[in-house]
C-alpha cells in the first residue's frame, strides 16, 4: 500500500506539472505571438547559413527576392541587435520559410542576378537551367554559397528537381540548428515564466507533495482527474486561450494548496498556520524555522519552474507511463466485477478499497444483492414514462429515480451507514 | 476538465449539518456535471421509518435499469447528509424549472428519506437540515432560494412525479431566510452535559470508560470500549423507542434518558 501511495503522490505531482506547463506554454505562446522571436532566429540562421553575418549581401538578396518577400509585410529591415534570445523581436519577418521557396530563390538569383529591374526580369532574361546557373553563379557574390550551389548543381546529374532538392536539404540542415537554438532559448524563457507562475500562483511542489501524502480524499480526486486527462491527449491541443483556460480551471477544481489565499504570512521564526483544505479549517502546527518558511517555498517553486522547462508534452508522456506502472502495481483497481452488465456500479465499487469497516460491509452486502437484482431485471420491464421518445439535448438528463419501491432492493441498515461528523457544538 | 463537487461536505458541515461520507464519493458519478444552477429536492418514497437511511445502497448502486448514483446527497431521517457522489447523478429526469431542462447536469439532487405518505410526517430535525443544506449549496454556487425546487415542480409532464410533499413555497421562504441570515443559527448538540456529571457527548468513533458505561446501559454484551457501528445502531434504536432524534449521538438528552431507563429497570 505504501508503494501505491507514493505512486499516487507522484502521479498527482506529475499532473500538476502538466497543468502548470500547459499554463506556462500558453503564456509563452502569447509572448511569442507578440514578440515573434522565431522570425529573429530564422533570420539569424539564414544569415549564418549564407555566410553573411551583417545581412548586406546574399542574405538581404534572398529576403528581398520576390519569392520570399511575399512572406512578410513591409520592407526588409535586418535586425541590428547582437543579442538573440526568446525575447528578441522578429519584427515583420516571417517565422518560417519553405525550403523549396528558399532553394528556388537562391537558384533564381544565381541564374538571373540580384536585380529585378529591366533585362533580368524581362522576356530576354536567362532561362533557369542548371547550365545557366553554373555560368552566372558569380551573381551570388558570396564564395561559400557559390561553392554550395555549384556542388548542388554538379551532383544533380542534370536534373533540375534534384538540384532544388539538394539546396533544400542544405537549407533544412541549417534550419534544424535554428530550431535547436530556438528551443533552448524557449526553455530559458519557460524557466522564467515557470518561476513567475510558481511564485505568483504559489505552486510549491514540496507543499503539494506533502499535502497529497496526507490527504487521501484529495489525492484520490487528483489521481482520478489525472487518469481522465492521461487518456485524452486533447489537453495538449486546441488554441492557446482554450488550453490556458482548461488548465486553469482544472488546477482550480483540484483543491490543492496553491494560490496565496490560504497562506498566512508569518515571521520565519514563528510557527506556520497551514490551512487544512478538507473539512473544517483547522490549524496545523507544522513546525518553525527558516527551512519551512524560506527555503522550502524557494526550493518548491524552483522545482516547479524546472519542471515547466521540460514542457507539457513531456509531462503528458510521463503521466501516461506512470499510469501504466500503476495499473501493473495495483491490479485490483481494475475491478474484477467490471465485466458484469452494469459498468457504472462496477466502477463505483472499486473505490471502496481501503475502507472503514462499516462501508466494507456495505460493499460485501451489495455484491450479494447484485445477482438477485439482475435476475429480476430479466422480467419485461414495466413501461415507464421516462422511456418515451422525446427530443432532448442530452438524453441522460431524462433519467431519474424517485418513487423507488422498497421491495426492489435490499435496504441499508443503520449499522451499515458511514460515520457522520459535525452537528455537535 | 471537470468540476467535481468536492466542496459539498465542507459547505454542509459549515452550515451546522451532520455529514457522513460514503466511501468513494470523491470519484463517484460521471465527470459531466455542468455549472450548478440549483438544488432539486426529492424523497425516497420508501416506507421504512425504522432505519435512518434505508435507501442509501440503492442511491449508490442504482438499479438494474438505471445506473447509480441516483443523487449526490442522501438525507437521513435524523438530518444527516450522506455524501454519495461528487459527479453527475441520475436524479432529475425530464422536466423544467426556471427554464432549465438539463436537470442531471445542472442540479444537485438531494434524496431525503421519507415515504411521502400522510402517516409519515417529516421530522423537524430532518426538514431543518434539508433547508440549511439547500441554503448552504445555493450560497456556495451563488444562487438564490428561487433556484431550489421540488422534483414535483420540475418534472414534466406535470404530475409525473409526486415528490416532494412539502410546501415548497414555504421551503423556499425558509431557505431565503437562512441565506439572508434572518433565521436562528443551527441548533447544535452540546459537547458536554450542562448539569450533573458533565459527561461529554459521545458518537461513533469515540472510545473510553464512558463508552463502556454506555454499552452497559444499552445492555450490549462485552467490555469493548469502542463506539462502533453496532453501538451506534443500538443508540439509534433506543432513541427511536423513546421518541427522540435517532441520530446515534449520545448527547445530554440521551444520557438523561439512558439514566432514567436504567433506574426503571
């Protein structure tokens, strides 16, 4: 039981990481849509690929080539900032350039030159053939790129398409590097966003872990929610706002010790009043000292931020893997009675595990009752009004259960009732 | 993602009600609840006044043609709320109240233990808990007393259901009074006797010498000092026999009556 408890705590924490990652990546995407750092990385990558660091030669020519120029608004204004990170503004430049457009633009420049005025764009312009490109390759005005282009032409075996593919492959390899650099920069800013969110929403991994370890009900709820989420990858999809709203709502509904509402700020040397979320609000004296009040939140927030850095898809994968482990660790959770005709009740019954004695008796008794009930159900059911074909937006809403006659079920005796709390001053 | 009604026990207990959690309530019921727009009041129509919540098992499990849970809350005759499910329950059926037709999605269902017959009056403690619980839920979801209705009022076609046989207009007035703070605070059982031996109020889960004394007074064999389900059932039986609230809690009144009954013997 200890192992599965730890596993459930882990599942809970992973699920929280997943939700916080979703929130942070949505925030990151919001920032990105405004800053357009991807475009800055692409421009820098193309400059480096074309051996034109300051964008005065071939890189500028490619960006202003009509095939590429159509991908962005306004004039081409090269970035002047030496700094390049996830907050570098990409301006009006495109975030992506298709490799085929890039290759055709470069080859067009090689064959017909940079200038798009007069002769070069008229009927007498040179034909776009491999031979013509080879002849006019000096149009590129960049030794390194000329060499690449010559290589692409010479290894194409006379096929124009193969030459285009060669140049496109070269461009793609450069783009892989751009993607890598961009991803690393993204992780850096995710760490920043993660820290801000962790502190802002007070998502302290250590506190959540401790809370889950101590509160069985909340842990069960969290694991149930994680199970639902793990089955459904739609949590990673949809547009930014929808994902953000979903993750926030999910975090909100989990009743975890996050947020600042319940935190009582105290001086580090006094004891902290922790608020027990379930049931009456009780004061739990958790101890005192610098660790609890200063270092633990700091470490907890940092862990959350580091987890956010790994991204939501990563945590989704991990969650699914851990769920598989859990299903092998706890086979009885799969409920042997599930195969009976009433799936709903089978599912409910699984949750009576680890029960108080009274409720265990209840579960035992219901199991005995079930065959009798199903035998009775084989008799033709009396026509009920609920069965009438009515147009309803949600058919399940047309189901109810009052006027239940006592003889169709075994009654619950007082001894089988769960223990009550409250009502005493 | 879904919103489960995990606040139910806390809200009810804060309203002064007795609350008992049915194992697995946190995960029972489908995840398809919508925004809660009100409370739907039912009775169980089970003519068995000798037990506190005889239909509990049925509400949890459902029946062969209708999967459980059949309501989120069960209300025992002693005014104890049994929290059955935090998800969707099949309680509403076809109907309409204030323009809302999606009963199972939008309403929290409370099934109160009552036969609905003329010879089965509602115990005051149960009706009081009914109103306080409904008020607590409505306050939690930010609705007014008008969002609380009887199944009879909701069900369509009109007359499809008979529950509940309580004047719902009066019920709503009481709920509104509770919501606005005009009604008296809930009457709680004192934690200790005010006079005499100042014995503490005992309930299930308690242990000690007083529990042994209690069991002796109830003629339960053995010297076990644990207030378990059997002891509780015996207390309820004693209280029922003497016309008291059969809640299984041994407060000042029950202590006094127990002393008297022992003296008589």
